């Protein structure tokens, strides 16, 4: 494995990946009509 890819296998990143997979499996996702809509939604989440 290339050294620059090692971050992917760190425990912290693997936890985030598992949470994301759970979110998708449970339907906790959103779709947007455009990238502008997605970015506007991200701004309101902060």
C-alpha cells in the first residue's frame, strides 16, 4: 500500500466510513437538484 494511502486505514477514518455506510443503509441521505442547492444546504447546517 502506498504510504500516502495509509490514512484510509486509520481507526478514526474507518469509524467515519462505517457511520457513513450506516447512514446510507438507514436512508439518512438527501439528494439535490444542483450543486448550488447542495452547497446552500451545507451552509445552513453550520
